[in-house]
C-alpha cells in the first residue's frame, strides 16, 4: 500500500510499549508494539496484516517513554474497540512487519 493521507487532528504521543490485538468476536489475534497514540486512535507495528475496515479489540500491556501522558492520561486507551483505518507493509531483509493505524470507537458513558 502507498502512504496514507494525513487526517489526524489530535496531538500524537510517542509510546514504546506492548499490546495485543484481536479481531472482534474472532479467534485470530496477535501481539504488537505500540508506536504512538492520540485521543482518537493509535498506531502499532505487528507481524500480520490487518483487514482494512475491520473491528479489533486492543489491549495495551505496557507503555514506556510516555512522558506526555502524565498531563493527560485519558488519551491512552488501555482497552479499546477500534476500526482499522490503514495497514502498510514494512519489510527489510530480515523480516516483514505491518504498521497499522486504528481509530477508537466512541461509546458515551
């Protein structure tokens, strides 16, 4: 896939952490390295391509280097249903990975 068009309106916060993702109500799941997040979405790297438009449940285990989150901890969704907005193949000579962008589903409380 080509580069995705920048549509983000919120400030992004860098994060180096670990997470799991799972297709909603399915058995297929994977691990990932979270790269950054905002109030409405996040970006992570995983070894599987995710289906554009699919719903995934994400669970963040650990977020390191998140200095900015101390000011607004609500921006990081530790558990969230989200929609896959883009998925780009990243490959080098040793392995192939995918960078995935998701937008959180919003459910008023």
